[in-house]
C-alpha cells in the first residue's frame, strides 16, 4: 500500500506509487527502444552480440513484463507478493542475459526520468527534497557492504591479521 506524502514547501499531497504506475508504460516502451537492434544504444548492442541474445529472447522478456504488469493490475488473480507475481508472469523462465539487459535499460530510463523530474518538482531557490549528505552515506554504506561481501576469504583473513597490528 502506498502512502500519500505531504509535499515539502506547499503541503500538497503526493503519491509516488501512483506516479510510477502512470509513468510505467512510457518507461517500459522507452527501455525497450534502448535495446532494439535498429535504434539500440551501443552498450546494449554489444551485450546482445556478446551473449547472443535474440530478438525472440527480448520479446519473451517484454511479454513477461507485460504479464507482470497485468497481474499487478488484477487484485483477484495477482499473487500476494512480488516474487510470486514475477514467477507467475514467466520472467524467471526467460533468458537471464535478456532479463539483465532489459533491467539495465529500465534502470537507465529511470535515471533519465529522475534527471528530468527532479528539475520539474523544484521551485526556484527551493531546497532539494534529497538530503545529499544522508544519500551519500547510504550509498557508501551499501558499497562497503557489497565490497566486503564480495571479497575473497583470503583477503578478509589478511585484513583481520593487519587489524591486529
């Protein structure tokens, strides 16, 4: 369930979930365009070539995403949690490489949407709704945890020995 947030200088209520739902068809179509062979981004075309991702693989992912969205919009037939809904949509049956390619394109599209939207919501001389210091701390903390988790046993062992001195 999504909450209504009170806007920060003007006290209007905003619903981020609603905004994502209304923008999602545009986000998906823009994302698919980023990886289509005729107009695809160079990075996407390299991944397609390197991993032999076929148009059929991409179509299968796109159809599974459309099924996922349809299920989410159907409270009667939609599973109770996101993971089961993804499973029911058929996404997990799609090629991992094709899914990662589409997910990357969605992420890049979301970054572009953020770039535009953050400028649209701010009034002149208004402070940003993002707390830059807190955001930077969260990113650093996440990266530290990721790097530590992906570090080899030997490297962690050496670091522990080093910490004794």
